[in-house]
C-alpha cells in the first residue's frame, strides 16, 4: 500500500552508534494532501528511544521534523545489526483540526477511516567513521592532546614525534 497522505523521509533511520553516548537522527513528515493529517510515531523499543513530536496534526502541504534520540548504549557492539523499527501512522482529519482534536481513537480502525502506516527500520552507523590515515600515524595523532604538548625552545609542539624532530634539528 502506497502512502497517499504523508511522505516520510528518509525511509530508514540511520542512527550513529556510540558507546555510552546519546545520539539522535531526524525524519521529516510532509503532508502531500489538501487535507489536515494527524500522525503518530511508535517504536518497537520505547525504553531505548525518545521521539520529539511523537504525534501531531499537519496542515495541508506542510512538513515537520521528528527527532529520534537513542539512549546511551551501555554495551559495545560486535556488529551494527539492529532489529528495532518505527511505525508512522497517519489519518485524514477535519479541516482546521488542532491538537485539541487529537485523540487516540483517531488511530482505531473504524468503517470509512483509512489509517496509513509507514514502517522504518533502524540502522546503526559508526559514529566515528574510520580514518583513511594508516594506523601507525593515527596512534601518534591520538597522543597529541593538550596534556601532551611539549615546549622546545619556545616552540609549542603537538606531538612527541614533532618535539624530537625539531629538537634534533635545533641542536
């Protein structure tokens, strides 16, 4: 069944996965009609995700952004496989409807009421994509932190390697 009321973009939620760090992603809902459309966003794992604007009413031809935030993971992953899903339900409502008209019964099947559903799967992506820099150089760069800065002849060095090189040249 194709969605005639709302366009949901993107078609899957790509959430950066980072151990012990809360991360978010966005989706956009666009009302494709000349009617007011009520929507509701559900997930298979409500303890793991919070949704800002989990429900609402979109005027004709308007859009809104939905922010999905994943709670900070407490374990490392060996792979980025995720079975979590989201469901966006939508239904046409009366002209000029506001959130005061929003009631849970809008999404209950009834004769003459068409409730459209759009499913999105969650895809974890690496929060810090691997660098194209070879690993040996990468380790030295990681040593370069404000705590490891070296002063040599009044010149501030940002890594031990640089400090040794400049120090040898200056002597």
